[in-house]
C-alpha cells in the first residue's frame, strides 16, 4: 500500500535518564539507508512490522511531503546494500504518541524524540518521563536522519561529543 501526504513532525534533541528505558515498552531495532540524501531524500527502512518501508520525503521543517510503501524483504535488503555508507541504525521506543530514537554505532549516545501532529498548531503531548528536552531541532537540517547517515564515522562521534559534552 502506498501512502502519500503531508507529515507534520516536531523533533527534539534530548537527554535520557539511564533508568528510564527499562520502564518503556521494548524498542525495535531499525536500519535505515539512504539512496538519495537531498531534495527529495529516498530511504529504505528495515525492522518495521510488515517488511521494509521505502520512503521519499521532500521539504524541510515542520511540514514535509512524504510518500511511502512497504516492499518485500528481498527488495528491502537489496536496497539496503545499495545504500553503502549512507546508513544508520537505531533503537526506536514508542511511548504513547512519541517515538524516541537511541542511535547506535558511531552515533551511539545520541537521542532524538519525535512526535507526528495532526495540525501545525496542535500542542505537543507531555514529554515521556525520564526524557529531558535539550532543544527543538525541527528546523535544524543537521539532525535529520539523512544528514546523520551521511556523516563520516569521526564526524558522527564528534557530533555526539559536542551535543552532550562527552561521549555517552
């Protein structure tokens, strides 16, 4: 099934209490690879229920155009391999309406909190317990998953150290 429309999403850079994840539902390990990084980005995601998800996003900020469809596992794996070095892995916690991503690999220690809204002026729901918002980054392209996937290993580690003041 193909879905198409506007995505209204707020994203936040956060710090997480180390004890908090044990109180949430178990995360799902996601692998994302980018076939195209810019205007529009084209991504394959593995690890979602129901198989791989092929996604195309354009625009920036709070409201973006998005089209996505599920693809068979074999195609998803082939597309993943085609992404080569523009990939990332993360554990996604679903906490109410929030999605909290804990990045792995060279981005280990980076946490991003996201919520999809139904309207631009909809207030965000209360932040999950154990999560401290450091800053909103909805309009900061440096912290999109596509931009993070494009970082060199050293640049990714430096980014995490810069954000948190140390390696986490």
